[in-house]
């Protein structure tokens, strides 16, 4: 999401692009997990406790730390509407300057209908539109990238759920063949790892995101390599606050 990707550079920067698409919303910036009330538990484990959240708590912010410089967003703050729907996220770079802000729109069920990312340092806008089946289960996201108001790229994310849990996200950018995907593992009702896989011709690259939880069940941090070719450890640490939220961000976040 941070780049307009040319044909020559598209594969080499795909990891950063796909990662920032969902995390910097936070989906982000992606990014991002939260909890929801028991009555909104239809996509979770039936106990109001799925992924990185517990009932009555929601993400306040997250911060990235790394021994190497990290381009783009390293901190994201969340703000909510009075009904618990996510209103906005603000992402800041390493100099504490606003890098990107995201405006969220929810449907009548409190689920995300769309969100729009606006960049402060470039004429770039990315719009994400979500669709659900008749059982209100997330099916697809189409995202459109605009540069200077001109549409430059359209891509899709397709979601697979098994027994109420998201098991796969498939990203299609260039055509009918999958460009990348995330697969997910769970233990005791919580996501433990996300595995990113990208395809460059006959070459396959992977990287794994590993979660750690606080004693109260909220997500504490996610650790992962800086890129598919750099194993320098990145740590994304979450801060929580008391309050209602209408969605489990694990539905949308890939890490």
C-alpha cells in the first residue's frame, strides 16, 4: 500500500506493500487485532475471545521496534465512534510525523464496509471495499489504488474460513494467478502464527509472524523478520484500553 509498483519492481517490493496494506490501517494498519462483545461473536470461538482481544477491551495503539530503520509507519493510534465502530487510525513514521491516516465506514451490523487510506507525503489514496455472504461472513476485499486521483491498480483479497476461523487470505494483483497469500494457525482459540508466502516466477519466499499474549488474553506483540530476505527481528507491540468494539480485527488483519 505504500508504493505504486511498476512491472519491474512489483515483485521485489510486494512484501512491504502487502504488509502495509493491512497492518498500517490498523488493520492497519492492519494491523491489528481487537475484540468484540459476545453478541458479535459469530466469527469467533463462541466465547467473545478470538485472536488478540477479550470482551470489553480494544486496541489503543501499536508501536514497531527494530534494530534497523523501518520505512513507513512505526506507530498507529486508533479512535472509535460512540457505538464502538472504528472511526480512524493515524500512522506515524520514525520522526513522529503523520505518514498516513485511514477513515473507516461500517455497515449496519458494525462490520467494516470500507476504509480509505490517505497519505501525507505523496498523492496516494487506497480504497478498500469489503463484501460478505448471507451469513455475514467476510468473503472478499477489493482495493483500488489512486495516484493523483487516477486509478492505477485494482487488486483483490479472497478469504477462506473453516469452522468459523479464517484459514487463508489470497492476494491477486496481476491477474488470475495468486500473487501472495497468508495462512493461519490457532491454538486454544487464538491465532498463534501467520505465514506469508509470495511467488516470484518459480521461486517461493515465506516469512512467519508469531504472536505473544498478555495474561488477560489480549495480544501483547507480534514478531517477524524485516523482510523475506532479511531476518532482522521486528516487534510490533500493542496497547489496549477499556471500551466496546464491534468487530474482531483478526477478520481483517493478516498478522
